[in-house]
């Protein structure tokens, strides 16, 4: 493995620190490294490091020592050079890097995070033409990168023509997501571009960060290998609005299935943060139902004292349906459902649930007086309707997430009618342990029931995400997701 972008900081001139860095690399099975630090820096808040002939001389002498001490390691010396249009700076830095004698120069554009993306890309292109570089560092692909593919392609092309290697930076600051990686690899193939992997570590603990994962991804992209991702569960509720929502993605690894909560919109799906680890023998349909039921379970289980068996669920999408399932399992029978569009399969689905749970579920078409209301639409008007129609002392559970610009609830109504209101946001207010434990219980319970009918499985259809986002009133939706 290689890590071709490691900042040494004090280790530039301190041989003992440099040795610690080498040891750390060996520990991580990294056998090819590029030790470096910044040259001159344009920004006054950054201190230059490798811009003084004496310092560079000590640095290179120390590099030679560790090379002798660790003959099995390939150790390169380098400078990460900063680019600027400022004439004085450019002259100074050009002199610095050409006279330095280090093995490899990385050229990076810094300090343009607020600049127009077009200007940032142009700076990279100009840097390639002006600086004598070996590697172009951390080229950022911003959200809007797909509108600038002509410039990005030009950068890759010029780099190839000049024999400049393109860095695949694995730091959180600059890492390309899987979609972007596939795009860049396609350009590398087209122009015969070479690349290196660099963690851009600024601390010893950051050496090798995300490098092994990147090797796995590269292998998959380059060989068109089977993807890790099997299925995605669309959680649609929040996607309609600005936050763009999230998506659960299952992934099999070492006999475990991980259900990963990931941002869906930009397909950023390479994180294990916030993931559930499940055994592989759970059916994906079971996972889908249980995943949505979790939201109701987290809310309802602690407040059953306040829920009487006279319930109205408003909204019958994923959240509403899974909530119904949970209430039935908790022993509630008298449940009404208000939804503005009843589908054929929903009617037959309810019949089956009534049989299984010996319950009395029915569709209704207006909000009347019930003991308990479960709001699963996320619409403020619905909440207001409940307030207007309910009697004293009833319970209101908010499972939908209202995101309207204004809220229509009058606090005085709560006061006058003595309402009990409970919120049910799934992701906040509960520890991961709590969620994991409950989720596993639901998975086991749901194995006993026949909920598959309520899950739509989509396979290999084109443009499936848009299709699902446009469709309404499905129960639980699961798609096969192939990036
Ligand atoms: Zn940098
Ligand atoms: Zn760097």
C-alpha cells in the first residue's frame, strides 16, 4: 500500500519524529510513502515549512538516514507547493521548488473554497502549465462538478500530456465519493493518466486514513466488480424538502449485513458512521418494514399509558403503515386510517392484517373525535385539523416532520383542551444502542409475520430513484441500487 501525501510537520527536521512516522506506516502495511510539508504559503495564517534551504537540507539528510534504516520501505521526499497568481509569491515559490532537490513536488490550489468553481478549476489548469509538478494534489469535485466536466477533463488531459500524476486524496476534506471516483477513473482510462493515493495526513494518527477502503473501491471500479450495495430502502418523508433525506443501504461484509444511513441525494454512500450491524439472515423485506417501524416503536413504546384503543392514523405512507403494524403488535385493535388516496393493494392488505391480528382497522374520510391521533403526513394543516376537531384530553403523536414555513398551532388550544403531544423524530433523542436493540427485536418479531406483501421490490430499472420519488402512496419501498 502507498500513502503519497503525509505532512511531517516537526518531523521535517526531527529525525526521531520522522522515525515514528515510518514505524506507523509499517504498522499499517504502508510500504511506499511520500513525506512532505508545505512550501511557501500564500495565506498569512499558515506558516511555511519547506521554504528555507537550510531546513530542506536537514530534511533531505534525515530522509536519507531513514531510507538506510528501513531498506524495505520506499521513502520519497516532497514539497506540497501552493499556487497563487501573485507575481512575487509565484516567483519565490518557483525558485523554492526548482532548487529544493526533493523527489516529488505536489501542486495544490489552496484558499479558493469560496471562489467560483470555474475560477478554482482554472487555477488548477494554470498551475499545471506554470509549475514544474510531479503530482496534482486534492482536486476538489464540488457538488456542481457535473456542470464543469469540460474543464475537469482538460485538467486530466493536460496532466497526462505533462506526465503529471493525479492524486486520489482520501481525506475527509477532499475525498471523491464513489460516483465521482467512477467518473475520474473513466477520465484516467481515456487519457492514460497515472494516479497516487494520499491521505493528506496532518497528524501521525491520520496516516493511511481511508487508504485501504480506497484500494477496495478502486478495485471494484477498475474491474467492474460486484458492488457492495445490495438494496436501498427509500425513506421518502424528508426527501420532499430541503434536507433531501437519507437512505438506508445494506451491505454484506464478513457474514454481517450493515444497514447504513447515508445521504441519498448525492449518493454519498461510503460511510459506516451511524450504521446498524445485522446478521445476514434477515430478509431485505423484513429489514425494510422493521426499519420504518423502528420510528414508531421508539416513540410509542414509552407512552402506551397515554394511548387508548381508539386511534386515528393520518397519512398512510411508509411511516403510517409501519406505525399501524406496531400498534397491532402492541395489542391495539380499533384503528382508523385517513389517507387521501387508497390503493387496491392497501385494501387487501388491511383485510389480511385484520385477520392476522383480529383487529378492526378501517379507512375513514374525515378527522373526527378519537382518543389518540397519529400524524404521519408532516403537514401542518393536518395538525391544525386535529386540534380543531379533538375533544379535551386526547393524545397527539407527531410522527411526520412538519417543514412548512409557518406553524398553525395555537398554544392556547393545547392549554384549553389539555392535549398530550408527543414527538417522534427517529434520529434524535435516542442513543444508537437503544435504536440497535429495538431494531433487532423488531426484525425478530417481524420474521413471524407475513409483511412481504407490503414491500415493493424494484430490480434493475432505469431511473428508479426519480420514479420512486415521484410516486406516492406506496407502502415500503426497496430498490436495488447499483451505482
Ligand atoms: Zn493541500
Ligand atoms: Zn496536504
